[in-house]
C-alpha cells in the first residue's frame, strides 16, 4: 500500500498512525501541497479531489478522505468498537471532528504554519468556534478516558489536530482533561509528546 501525504498534515498523520498501530505495511510518498503536487494530472487521475491523504492499495484501487481511509484500514480491529451503538458513537465523533473541529482548529493552524500569518490575522469566528470545539471535548473527557469505550478511531482522528492546537494559536492550558487525554492517546499510539 502507498500513502500519499504531507507529514505536517493531521489528516495524513491519522492514516500513518492507524497503519503503525495495526502494523500494516506501507510506503509513504511525500506530497507537497504548497508546490501543487496534489494537482498534477497523475495525482488527479487517482484522486479527482486533489487532496491528501490518499492511499493506493496493492491492487491499484485508490481511496481518499482521512475518515474513510482510517475506517477502511481499521475494519475488524480493536480501533472500532464491537458494539454497534459504541461504533455509532465513534462515527459520531469522527463526523463531528471533520465538521465542527477540523474546520476551525486545523484551519487556524494551517494559516499560521503553512501560510505564515500572524495570530492577529486569524478570523475571530474560526478562533471562537475552535474554542467551542475544545470546550466540547473538555466536557466529554472530564468523565471519560477516551471519547467512546476504549481507545478508538475517534481518538486517533481528534488527536491529530488537538495535540497541535497551540500551533493554531489555541491555549490548551485551560483544558486539563483534554491535555490528560492527549497524553494518554499519544501513549496508545507510541508517539512522543507534541512540540
């Protein structure tokens, strides 16, 4: 399997982490989105969205979108709860991450890290909504070690950008439960603490 991705992208790291956790063999192919490498004719032939991550399976089939990829890779593993309702709650968090967390926390990080903007240039509404997402996680994690029963894909997906939220200008100092969860999730994935 080949993973086409950017090692600075949380969405791409989700795929890498799932492969590493499950000991799935892969070849990583660096794609520099800032140089337009995801917009070449060859790339677009495999992935018409022109986005990373993308995996190309050994049989040549391509799959894009981080949530779809990690859901596919983790099928029949302990990263997806066996109980149908718990699996549904995991999916609930996966969808929430893409629609209510990533568009704010990750986008602010993108603007600071990739585009070199100053914190003062961030859209105040994106910052406000990023904090609302972190507030929601804090409330959930005050009473639970992980987002659903046991470590799951929900935690992998949410960890990717939450552990780097400070790079998007967010102050994690006010979120003790989130910080504890970050540490626990990093240990599950055998990751060094985020810098």
